[in-house]
C-alpha cells in the first residue's frame, strides 16, 4: 500500500548566486543519462548497451522567465550557482492528511544560450536560458538524494556515496 503521494508543486523560488530572481515561469531540470558501452561477446544472443555507473552524458538545465528583476544575471559568461526551492504537496495515505515538503535543487552551471522569444500581443516578451550543468544536487526533506559533481568526481544516489566506493577499491 502507498504511504505517501507527492502531488502538486504549490510554489517555488529561484535564486541566482543567493539572490532571488523574479518572474521565473518554469525551470526544466536536466535529464540524467549514463553513457553506455555496447557489449558483444561470444555466446551472447544480442548486443547489450551496458550503462557506465560513473560517467554521464552532458546535462542541460533550462530556465524560462519574463525578464523580471535579476533575470539579466543569467546571461553573464561565467559559472552560476542556481538554487530552486520547491514547496511540494505531500499526501500521507496512512494519516489521511496533506502537508508540504521542501525540495531543493542546486546546480553549478555555465550559460550556453538565451532564446529571446517572440514579440506578439499578450506575450510578456520572455526569454529561455539554457545552461550546461557542472554540478547537480537534489535534496528532499533535508536529505541529499542525488549529487553528481563532474569536476570533483562525486556521485551520491539515495544516500550512497559511490565515489567513496571507487576510491576505496583503488586505494
């Protein structure tokens, strides 16, 4: 039986280098895909794309906004620290009540592109920013559930530090 059902995002806030960015309409979180190696061996009936545990495809983060206060900071040609604080509805099936839980997404990113949008009636003249992700972290209810840091070589999934396992094997 289900214990909890995560429902709607009730509200969110986006910070850029610790400063709140206003009028963000949407954030597109990255797709996390491991690179694969095609394995072929005598006796195998088919080739297998074997995922590499410690190597991921490039990740992209997107932010759409209506050019509100501090949005112009996104396009600066340097690394950026983005934090998203999300209030998500959490329905407890066992208790029969609803509460909110905090989800934080933190990313160190480098600006790739700005799509300036269209000029049209009833359009607020928004923009779409695309970033290359250097570090991605997801925290739910105070616990880090995902940490992928390309430059530091850190990988944590559901509280297990796989980078420590790699280090201990090689020592």
